[in-house]
């Protein structure tokens, strides 16, 4: 099912009525709009004068809506996750904990390969120099011990943006456009991991003790190029853009409903991340050998 991504950047009172989220003016209670909760995939709250009824919160949690709260800098700061996402929660975590290092190294190899494949496709679509990426992809080994992910990234960003561009969380423009999209993507992936009954903190590669979402950072890697395409589309239309304004945020929130090719079918990205998380669990149990990752086509 195709879900909707809603961005709210003005004062509002949100409540549940007739199985729908009603968006009201907080002072006059005049209705500004409404959307069925079952059609809601992602809700971003970006104003300190937004009030949400507890009844609506419970309904959104039941319907697995990704709820993201922004801080006073208008950047995503927190997300709402259920405590338990699967009826077999404890058994699934045991399988996750018992996953062997050789298995995790093979899973990371697959992850890097898909990421490089999708980065290559982004460069192709934009008419940029991509040929070395094909060689980097072939050289990925178990656990990516030769760091082909990093080598490919150097080429990718050089030819995606400019030779002197430095990709970083706190880097110069247009880094902040990519950062915003990645935070939204990370929230969706973390939600899918919890739904699959797994712990987001236990990664297959990322192991930073200060990072509570190591597994989300692992699984989102092949999805990052989908965000990159959205950013490049925005910059093509607005070549002088410097500000991450409301219109840009709404554009980047389309990542939730972006079409991706996964397991032989086109599906919305929000559905695809759930398939990825579910397939990872099956790899832990030995039911599958490959994680279901998206392909840019």
C-alpha cells in the first residue's frame, strides 16, 4: 500500500477522529485538513506549538507510522518507536545475538556491493563518470577488509558534486540537504528493524558504543543513493539553493514513497525497508543467505 508523508511546520493541534488524523488550528480549532491514519506512513513535526493527542499517538503506533520530531534548528531530533515490534521478540533477539562473525562479514559484503551498485546507477543517470565504480564493486571482499566502500565513496562524491567536495555531517553546502534526507531514511529503517523483532543497536558492521542505531546505519547504506537522487533533483531545479526550507523538506520526504526495485518488483521504499529487515532475520536463522536490498533501475 502506498502511504503518505506529511510535514507540519506551523502551529497545529492533531487529534484522532473517525480513524483519521485531524489537523486543527490550535486557537480556533478550525480544521486545516485530515488524513486517514491507515494511509499515513511518515509524520514530521517541525514547530514547537504542535500538540498531539495521546489517542492519536497510540493509533499511529498501532499502524506503524514513523513519527519524527524536529528541534529548534528545524532538523530531525527524535523519532517514536514501539517497545516491542514483533510477537517473537525475545527469540528473534537470541538469533541476532548468536549470529557468527563470518556470517556478519558476508552480510556486510552484500551491503557494500549493493551500495556501490546503486551509487554507480546514480552517476550513470546524471551522465557522470562512473566506470571505476564497476571495478571497485568487483573488489569487495568478505567484511570489506580492503575498504572498497570508502574508495568508491571518494570517487562517487567527487563526480556527483565536485572534485573538492567533502562529504560530512557538518560540512559545507549541500551537505545539509543530504543529512536531512539520511536522517529521515534512518528513522524509517530503525522502525522497520524494530518491527522485525531485532535490536537496532546490534549492527553487522557498525559497532560504535555511542551509537544506538548501528544496525539501522548498516541496512540504510544501499538506500542512501535514493536520497542522493532526490537531493540532486532539487539542486537541479534550484541550483542556487542554500537554505533547507519547508519546500525542500517536503520534497525530500518523498523518499518514503519512492519506487524501488526489490525482490523482482517495484515497491514503495517504506515497504522495501521492511522487506530488508525481515530478510536479515532470515539470514540470521539460516533460512536465507542474501539480504533483500533495493536496486536502482
